[in-house]
């Protein structure tokens, strides 16, 4: 079946379909090519001519590829295909900005509602990093799971930044914990039990900082893991037939 690999690889590169659907289509076309080729060989036609006739009969050209994409593309892609590239980009950018604003309002509300107990500068910084995590993850989920419009080359785009920000959240939490703890110790040494209420608040705030940041970091790491496993599965299907 290697005689048809060049044309199959070209079709594989042109088919913008999710795995394993693309793999199944390529495999089906390959089987049809091989069956047609064998029929011509049994009729006494030479190998080179049989290969050429098989390709002509299957008509493995751009027209067929476009038809396959049209048949199997997702409803979201069919809807977007009716719009210009510029309009698609404008709609997606508007949705992402709106989503980030909503997430920002929710995160700010959570921090503000905690009042003095967890209203630490470190929590605000962590909240900003959470918005970054959402801003990277949601478009990636949209690209892979909903729109399903991607190439193998750009699948990992954004994932290194996602895990980096998750690690940065952990570092922020640890740093914030020790800074708040140091302030707690300083207050204890300076005032003793005179300002016990404020002292307890500082201690509580130090634990709130590290808990909030660790929860955000775990969420970011889980999102990174889900996306990475999905991408590895896509790459495995992409290479399964040709390597």
C-alpha cells in the first residue's frame, strides 16, 4: 500500500478534520485505492498504469477533499464557513474579550466578598493569573473540541504558557504565605495579645493566600493535562497510518 503514500499524505495534510475521523477517511480511501489497483492488475494491466488508473477512478484530488470536508465538518464550522475570515475573527475576539470580562468580574467579586480576611495583594495577583489561565484554556478547548479547526503544528501552541502560569500561581501563593506570615509574626512580637483580633486576621489571611493560589494552580494543571492528553491522542492518530 506504500505506492499510494504520497497522495494519501497530501490528502492527510489538506483534510482539516478531527481525529479519529480523518484517520478513518484516509484509511477508507487507501483501501479503495488498493482494491481498485488489484482489480486492474488482475485484468493484466501493468503496475504503473494500474496505479494511475486507480488514482483516476478514485479521483483523489482537491475536489474530493473539499467534498469530504464539507460532509464531515462540524455544525460550528459550517456556520462559520458562511462568514468571511475577518468576520469570524471579529466574532471570536469579541466572545473571548466578553468572557474574560465576565471571569474578571467573578474573580474580583470573590476576592472582594471575602473582605479583610483574604483581601491580600497576593490574592489579586493570583486572580489576574486565573484570568490568564482561562484566557488560554477556553480558546484551546473551543479550537479542539468545538470548532475542530486545527493543524498538528499548532496544537501545542499556548500549552507551555498555561503550565508556566500555573507554576507561577504556586510560587505566588508560597511567597504570599510567607510574606503574610512574616507580618503576622511581626505583629505578634510588637503588640502581643493587645491586637489579637488583627493578629488572627493576618494568620488567617496567610493561609487564605496559599489555599487560593494552590486551588488555582491545580485547576490550571488539570486543564493543561486534559488538553495535552487530547493533543497526544490526535497526534497518535495523525501518525498511525504513515509511520
